[in-house]
């Protein structure tokens, strides 16, 4: 996570930036409803594609390519995505707690 040429101030600034962007771009109730239907459709398409790859015996090749691509993702990007998800969950729980 810490590299010799990595500026340390980005590790302090990134969580603040993620929190401010996430809290300002909060979706409405209608957005959440649309997102649910989108995710159901996306997961259905993904499961169908995985089933087709498995049936045609190409799943192992796709998984090895996915593993290669995933190994190239920088660890700092993964940390930022996890922080964003964490802040999003905290904001959702806070919003639900304020409503009730």
C-alpha cells in the first residue's frame, strides 16, 4: 500500500473525497427502484453468460483471463473502492436510522 514514490497525503485525502462525493450524490427512492431492476437484469444476463460459457467449455479460459486482468489492478484502487462501499453503507444506515 505504501510505496517509496507514493505520496502519503493521498491516503488522507482520498477517504475525505470519497465521503463528500458519496454523500452529495445520494440517489432518490425512484433511483433505488430502477437500480434494483437493473441489477436483477444484469445478474440474470451474467448467470446466463456464465452458464453458456460452462456449457461450451470456455469457462476455464475466461476465468484465467479474468485472473490475469485482476492481478494487474493496483492495490490502491481496490482500497479506494472498498472505502467507497464502506462509506456508502454507513450513509445508507444513517439515512435509514434518521427516517425511523
